[in-house]
């Protein structure tokens, strides 16, 4: 038990505000649906209402409405097929043999995503509890519809979810993570081994994972504004445009190439010679300067563009160009042992990296500095 808890504890984390709010909304929807059908109307199939209400407090209002349509279709299909089979055969076991393969196949083939499970589940409940008379079928469908209406209403009227804050957080995470990786490389490139270079390369791969997560988050943000009655009532800081994603996708790919070159020069299985200590010192100075450019971009995204932040970025970019010139001097006039394919590859990748971070290449539609209200969207 201690071992299992020790493995589980690192995976547990404090729930986010969005998770807490949506969980409370789902619980409230279930209570309202039960109070309406089970307590006030004393409906015979009252359980269907809170069941549907919980399922329909989704991540967006649009998704709640789409899921409601799919859920009602699957529950209707499962209920009608089960009731029809039971009425025709008069035997619960035979009806299950007929209906369950059909409803499972329907759930898998219909374009309803995870809601396909409700067709066989509903059919099983109908047959297991013998609730397949015409009034029972009518009550089951009516109370499911009531629960769906309650779930959609609660999700749309009580803090309807808008996912713009997550996009902004991920957009800030990209330059911050790039800066951390570049600082680590800049500090350790003078004397690195294969293990450390492999760690750098894996960290560069993680940047691509963040980009993928940002793409998914933008989809959620766009969907969360559809059919959402409350998003205009919220103060919000708009996230950066998709041009930001393109810039940092290029930067991440450059870092992937740089770290791969360093890894190959340190690997015993490759014959790529390591650049000289003097050349690597200049590369480290270059990458450290680029790290400050990325850190300035993160600060500008988080707090807005003002004269001090933009000046710091320009100064760091100029320092990076001077360091690149020193690296290129090694290529042009250095001793033969200082010139090699690895140094040329590093210089080319760093030149492309600076081009990507140039003011024209890094046009990210960042608003000027101002009093920035916290995003009240969940």
C-alpha cells in the first residue's frame, strides 16, 4: 500500500478552478434534475434526469448541446430496440441476445463519439428491470430530455466555460521553456557529455509537445465561444494570434536541430568531431544571449510591450548577433582543428534561429503595456 501510494502521489495535483467549477455545476445540475423529476413530479424513471444532467455539463456550451443530441438519439435507439425485442419475444434472455449486438454495433458505427455507449447500456437497463411497457418507454425518454435540458441550462447560464486563459498560459510557456533550455545549454556547452546532450534534445522535443497542446487549446477556445450566451460579459485579455505559434514552432525546430548536433558530437557511436573549446565558448555566449531574447518575449507576452521590455529584447538580440559573428570568425579564420561540420551546422542553425526571432519574424500581435485585467474566463 505504501509503495502504491508513493507512486500515485506525484500524479495527484491541486484541481484547477475550471475543474472545480465544472464539477460543482454537474453536481448542481443533477440535484436540480432530481428535485424536478423525482421530488416534485414523482416520476417513475426519475433517475434518468440526473444521469443525463451530469453527462451534459461539458467543457463548452456547444459541446453540451451536441452531446445532448447524440445522447438522446442513442438512448432513444436503445430504449426502442429493447422494448420492441422484449415485446416480440416475451423473453428477457432472448431479447438481450437480439438487441445487445445491434446496439453495440450501432454505438460503434454512429458518428456520436463516446455517446455510442449509451445505446447498449440503456437497452440493458430496460431489459434487466423489465421497464419496456409503452408508458415506461415514454417516461424514460421524457425524463432523459428533462435532465438534458437542465444540464445544458446550468452549463450555459452559470459561468459558461471560456478557454482563452489556457491559450495565454501555453503561449507564455513557449518562450519561457525555450529560455530555460537555452540557458542550460549556454552554461553547459563548454564541457558536456552524451547524457547531458541527450537531456537537452529531449527537452527540445517537449517544446513540440507544448505546441501541440497549444493547438488543441486554440480549438477549445474557438469552440467555447460558439452558442455561449455569457462570453461577452467577461473581461478578458485576448491571446496572441496564430502567428505566435508559427514563430515558436520554428524556434522549437531550430533547438531540436542544435541539440541533435550537440548530442551527436558527444556520442561514442557517431564520428562527428566536437568543436574546439574556444568555439564552444562562443556558441555558449550566443545561446545565452538568445535565451535573454526568449525571456524578454515571455515578459512582453505576460505583461505587455513597453519601452523597457522592448529595449531589453533589442539589446539581447544585438548581443546574440555579435556572438554569432564571433562563431563565424572561427569558421572563416580559425585553426583547422576548430573548423568542422559540427561547428558549421551549429552556426547555420543559430543564424536561422536569430532570423526567426528578428522583429519582422516574431510579429506576434502583442498588445502594448497597460493595466491588464486577469482573464475571468474559466
